C-alpha cells in the first residue's frame, strides 16, 4: 500500500468532505461514502507541496503561481472555494486580504514534512500563510500546524508537541476533547479550529481514531480532518490501507504525481541516515524491495515473462521456484505470482497486459501486488520505457511499484 506524507491530510479532507455542511457528533459515522471527494483543502495542500519541491527559492511569487495554477485547473472542487479566496484566486491582484480563516492551516502540512529544522518550518509556514492570510491569527494557525507536523515527524511525544504549541502560540490545549465537543459548532477561524483539531489528535490512539474524533466535533470537518490527519500521519507514520485505497482512487493522477515527487523531495531533504535513531525519514512511500525472498500471505510477486511461459531466468525463474509460477503459463495469476509478458514486442505491445494487470489488481483489493522491474532485465528495456505503462497504477492503492518506476513517473510532471 502506498503511504505518502500528504495522504494523511488529504484523507482527512476527503472523509470530512460530506460533513462540512452536514455536521455530525456521531463518532461512529460511516467512514466511507461514495459522495466523499477532495475539496479545496487538498488542492491547496498539493499546491504548497509542488511549490516546496519545485521552487528552489521558495518565493512568494512561486507559491502564488502554484496556488493559481492548481486552483484554476480545478475550479469546482466539492464545497467550492471560500468567497474571499475565490476572488483572490481568479483575479490579477496578488495582494493578501488579511484573513484569519483556517485556509492557512489546512494547506500548510507539506512544510512540516519537508522542513529540515523547526525554525525553517516556522519560516516557510509564515510564507504559505502571508500570501493570503496575513492576519496574525492566520499566520499563527499555519505555524502551529507546521510545527506540530514537524515535531511529530521527528519523533516528539504528544506532551512535547502540546507544550510547544501552547507556549509559542498561546492556544489553550488543556481543555479536554469531551468539554470541547459539548458546545462546539462550525467555525472557519484558525483560532477556533486549530486547537480543537490538535486536541483530537492528542487524545487519539491511531490515525482512524484521530479522524473520527475530529469529524465528530461537528465543525468544519474537511479542513479539521486535513489538519488532524496531517499531524496524525506524521506521528503514527502510516494510515490504514483501506483508507489509503479509498482516497487514492478519488484523486486525479496529476495530484498523485505531485505527491510522489514531493515524497522523493522529502527523502532528499531528510535522508534516512541523518534521521534520529528509530525515527523514519520523511518519505512514507512503500516501493518494491530490490530482492524478494519471501511474501506475506496476501502478497503477489509480479514479474516479466514471455507468452510461452518459459520461466528460465531472472525474476521469472524466482517466480517459478518460490512463488507458484507454472511452466507454459505466460500471463496472469499463478499461485503467489502474476506474469506480464514482455518479450513479444515493444512497450505498446506490452501495454495491454499491464492494463489487464491493473484492472485485475483493482478487482482484488485484498491482495497486494509487488511489481518487479518487468522488462528491464532480459527483455532489455529501460525504466523510462516501461514505467509510463504503470501510470494508472498510481490510482490503485494495492499496487507497489519499484523505486525506479516511481522516479520515472514523477518526472512526467511538467514544471
């Protein structure tokens, strides 16, 4: 299952989307609903991530350009844009409008994942807010969320995060969740959503619990879900597979490409060997191991074959010896392996088999498919030849791709 840094915030947005204008106080609300979709929160979070990954100067002009590029490309998200932001998004004037709304807090989470120091996180968070939300409360909300994500990502405990945010930003984080929920209602301000969202995280036991607690406050559910979801992902390091699959299937491929590239950018900013002992690096993306000797019961080894099913070398021989591939069967599921023919022509001849594989994976969500570098061994193709065939796999949460394929797919995002 793909676990990208941004997925937690986006999943919170998607799950909260149907409760933004139809609030619930029921903790046991349906977690999945076919009407759920991404909102402006996701679009602007993606914009901030793209700005961080592509604009080396991290300039305000660069951020404005990305926000307008994404906002204008997706002008009608579920729930729409706020009136003031919509005006700013589509007019030529780039001046901020002194907002203290929670729009600054809902889009800032990429900063917490990308920053190399806490000071850097606070500086970048200020920049992301000031382009529109230059009111002190708007800036404070963005900085508080970025700091919480950064500290959680670096292994800080909940009390350490709570104490820092309370001390630096003056939020009351001592009021318990139950007391907040009793009288809480819809509010779009940073000061009445950021501390409440963080409290839901502090009292949670896992990612799903954090999202349920946040939505059940009965407030601005999508934005608060994005805030809580970002911090919860940074702290718990992953989200449940079923949530990841549900959400990725609802995202445009373009968003997933940016998410992949941002994950790679985070890995370069905080390489694993520089992270404190026991704390994972910023990137959460699972990629296929270079060498696979064993599989979990639900995992399938995906290898390149020939149409005659002569599994004599490379990954095909491994599939034959260890994972149930059968001589004479050149394509499809065989035991704990899945064969994709690569020896009968160029990439376009291979494409129908890849498309059939992706469709098969989508109809078997209980299985996880570990794709090897098919076609890049004995068949003689390059990653750049084969990886584009798997672009649709980015929308399929139970397909795990090789790191080299992911790198090629992220390059397809134009600057």
